[in-house]
């Protein structure tokens, strides 16, 4: 799907391309890619680079074209990992701005609505890239709040009963944290490179750059804090599981010893040799009572040392 967006009071969709407008392409079909190459002469190598799901944030030149790749967050509940990051490529030259993302995300539609709500006047391609980076940081923070809520719910479930499903859910969230951390750091490095490229007076907007840096730093700090908390939680529950196993083994050992006492006495009196008390009328009852007494003594000893 492709959109032709022109900035008036925020981005407004047009029926055709106009100079200095933004061409946004999401989940491109072969026809969309061919249109970009035929209509705007977009380098095919750029489009293939963006298609790589593992592509890292970077900047690349080809002729007068500039490719800027960002990593943006993506929520996918049907996938093994509920939150992931995907690349979005922003391809620019003097008057053409093209963004290509091979995944359907909430970021771009939300960004377009935001520009309309705030009636933003985005003057050039550098400002558009900066605002997209800023928007990605905002969405990172939004998804991090959802991850933190999911971690809290999993902790409550684990406090009641430790199940493998809850531990696996925490492990998947921990993977999401790793992806977020790596992507945010990559975006920070790429932002520094962009500042070195766009140094002309018409591109300089210190306030916007500062806002983007603050938002990225906040996202970076937040993901580090949540990641440390999640790691500590996983370690704590691993220790709890190990402690529970030890407790169960102690109880099973204690129970085996308690049951071994009457078994040992019964095995002695089961020998085919003359034994004491075999002629006593109440010998069987005495042996049973003795076995119970010794077993009870063993139980109270284990109870005192907290093995039960």
C-alpha cells in the first residue's frame, strides 16, 4: 500500500505525487516496488536492504540518494515474541522522500494523525526523519509500559503457582527487552551520524534534536531498568524453584526414613528363626505400638529440624 502525503497543516493524503511530498509505502507489493523504481528511480539495492528483517540502523549513499534505516517497535501477539522491532527505510534525495516498511505498524498512522492534530509544518526531509525517530522512541516507551504490566501479571501468577507457561512468558518478554535495547542504541548512533550529515543552516533545529535525544535517552534508560528488574525476577523465581525442589526432596527423604523404621522391625520378626516375644499373647500388639512409637519419635525429630 502506498500513500502520497503532502504537508499542509500536518500531512494530508493526495491522489498523486507532488514535489517535496512524502511517499509512504507499507507492506509493499511487487507493483509498489516497481512503481518506486520506475517513477522515482529509487535504487533497487535500497529496497532489498530494507526487506531484511535483521537490518540494523545505518546510513548509506548511492549517487544523490540517501538511505536512512531505523528500527521501530512492533507488537505481534501471534508471534512467539510478543514485541519485536522491524526496519523502516527512509530514502531521500533533493525533492523526493520515500519511506518503505515491509510490516504493518501502528507508528506511521499514529504519526500522521499527530501531525494533523498539532498542525505541524515539516519543512524538510531531515525534520521528517527526526520526528519519525522521536515517534519511534515514544512507541518504544508505550510498549515498554505494556511489557512491564505483563511482567507484573506474570509475577502475580507465579506467586500463586509456579508454572512453566508463566516462566516461558517472562522469557519471551526478556527477549523483547533485548531487541528493544539493541534497536534504541542503534537509533541513537544513527541520530549522531545524521547530525554530522545535515549541518546546513536550513536543517539546523537544535530544539527538535534535543527533544529527540531526550526521548531516546529516556527510552534507553527505561528499557535498561525494566530489563534489570525482569532479570532479577527471573533469577528470584529460579532460586524459589530450586528451593522448592530441595524442600520436597527433604520431605520425601524424611518420609522414607519414618516408614523404614516399622519396615525394619517387621523384617526382623519375619525371620524363620526363634525370636523374642513369639509366645507372648499380646506380642503382635506390642510390636505394632513399638513401631508407631519409634516412627513418631523420628517424625518429631524431623519436625524439630524443619524437614517437615
